[in-house]
C-alpha cells in the first residue's frame, strides 16, 4: 500500500480514510488515529480514552489478549497533538509476542460500533481516580495550579482555564462519546513482516 491510495483493502472501504503499510517489522504494530469533533469535554475525553486503550488492562488491551495477543502493548493519546487545535484520538498497539499480521484489522473491528464497549462496574471511577491523582501531581499545590492556569490561558485563550481537579464526570455518557469518535474514519499505519 502507498499513501496515494485512499484505502488498501476493499473490505475496509469506508472504515479507514487513509491506510499505509510499512514492511519489515520485527513484530506486528499499528497506529490508528481518529479526528476529534472538538466539542468533547476534556476530562470526559481523558477518562473515556484511558479506560478504552491505556495499557494491557484497558478494554482494548483485554479484548486483544482474549483474541490471542497475551503480550499486547497499547497506548492512547487524546487530544493529540496537545492543544491548541482540535486534535485526534491516537491509539498505538504493538505485539512483541508476534502473532498474526492482522493487528490493525483486529483493532478496527473492535472499534466498530457493532462491538459493545461497556465498562465493568467501578472501572470508570478507578480511571477517574487515576486522573485526579495525575492532576494533583501535576498541579503541585497552589503555585502549581496558578502556573497551569497561566499556561492554559496562553495556549487556549478562547477556552476557560480549569483551576480545579476534574471532579464532575457523567460516566453513563462516556461510552457513547467514545463510540461517536470511533465511528469516524481513521488514519491507519501498520508495520508488518514481509
């Protein structure tokens, strides 16, 4: 596949907006990125994507392990790149254990809206707790919060700076918000053995 084609596989027409394959990988790897709409509440987005694809214990990590990828490594960033701008939801996955060369297709299939993505009881609260801990670590008290507010105001003058921790999340709406993003057309780059 090369960048001049819109898609590289006829069965993925309408699924991947742009797709490229890089040959010569030691093990299967893929990067998928979906454009964000731009109206996602930042804390809701952070909680939803961390639950969905941050590490082997995430929803996506568990599903890939269940499908025979016990060593899967999954990371997620959203928004990426950091503001300003709308950004993307970007998932990176690597299978150092080898396995089938279909990692990108497996992730695409799992991201389709026909695959239910429901958090187990308490999962979103646990992720939210880790976000609160991150916020406390990064803010470093009053002076740290003031520095962060100044940075946010300089980088995103149109947005309201957040000077308090991310405490108010609407858990029931998070899976729907995530699915609306994943229903878009991603850019996909995969690494395969020849």
